[in-house]
C-alpha cells in the first residue's frame, strides 16, 4: 500500500475587489490572497475500501458522499488502474469564505501527483500541465490558487495568478460565528460589480508595516452585502477590532469568516483566547500566514 498525506491550508482574501461580471455569470476579481498554517489534512492511499473517510472536529457525514469536491479531483487526475481511498481530517468550518472545500480538492490534486509517481516507480511527481490548470479551474474557481497555496495576486475568475514571493508571514486570528453565508446571495446583493482593482503594488512586501498599510487601503467588496445578509459578521469584526493589538480586521471571501492581523504570534494567541472566552460558540483559531510551507505532500508509507 502507498500512502500520501497533504495539508490543505485555509485561504485568506487579504483584499477582494470585484471588477466585473462575464456573460456566463462568473464574477471577475482582483484579490490578494495568503494561506494560513490552519487547515485540513488529506490522506490518499492505494489500499482500503476505495471510499472517503471523514473525521476531525468539523467533519460531518455529508462530506463523505460521492459529491465531495475531492472526488471531482480524484476522477479527473487518478488512473482507474489502481484503487484509491481518501481520508479527510476536517478542521475548517464549511461554507466559511476561507476555501475549505477548494483547499481539500487542491490538496487531493497535489497528493495524487505524488501518489501516482510513487505507484509508477518515479522519484518525483510530474510537473503540472496547462491542461491541469484548465481542469482545476473547472472543478472550482478557487482551486488553482489553493494548489499554489502561497501568497498571490489572483485576477480574472481565478485563473490569473501572480505570486507574491516576499509577503511577511503575519500572525493572524481567524473567527467564524458558526453561520453559513450563501455565496450566490452575497454576490447578487452586490450593488456595483465593476469596481476598480487593487491599488498599485508597494515597492516590497517584505516591509511588514508598508505592506500592511497597503493591505489596509484595499477592501473586500463582498463585506458590506455579507453583513447585510448576516449581521453577526459585524459582531466578529468588532470583536477582532476590540482587541488592543489587532492591526487590521476584515472579512475573507464571501464570509462569514473574518481575519485579524497581529504584530506577533503571542499577541494573536492572546486575542484568540479572549475572543473564545467571550464567544464560546464561535470557531476561533490563531496562526501565521505561511501555510504553504506545510502544504508539500509527504509520502508516509510505500509497501508492495
């Protein structure tokens, strides 16, 4: 049996500008994204019962169905010559604006490349192809950026990805009020869909203060309509902003998860503890924006 384990980091929209809408309904975006060291774990193996096993604090039975986005990736990128079993250890809440399902599909794709290489006796997986990018985009608009799992500017409908190689790994707190927000509802409530894109890039993202000033000057165009649909998002932002050490608070994606950026990890941890104590029914986690470092697939067992 050959087994691969892959981390699926949470996607954080540091800024999300909606710049238009295509005739087919897809919205055009200009977004700065980063990935937290908070996320799910995906395990793929050539043994087992050829099913999807779901566990973890956010795992629910529905995720084990054959409609899970992980199966879309498996059907597209796995050969039927070998049986495939998958396991999802779920830590990110569902429908929360931090790309949980897309991250799981992306992790499945990355893991399948390594798993197939191991099964076929190759030392390294093949490189992604242009056709892979097309297929991944069809699985989900957020999947290609989650495959990268590194800071990037994302444009178009998600297919135009420009890496940001020097973004400082800020300490963050992620908070979700345990309310699922409908992405179509939020987009449909957006009054203006041809907003201007991101401001010109700063000279460098390595300067943590200059980069943070730039991020703060941007926006999430979906935040206001999401709050109108789910007022508890405003409560989350207020809770983050109410901590003395939070430098910036904003909603990610179409919500309802919000993030706060902090100067140091211990400050983020203290803020997360305080918010959790005040709101024990919320999902609250602290970490750093360096999740891509954990997202490299690992071959954990290979036997014949």
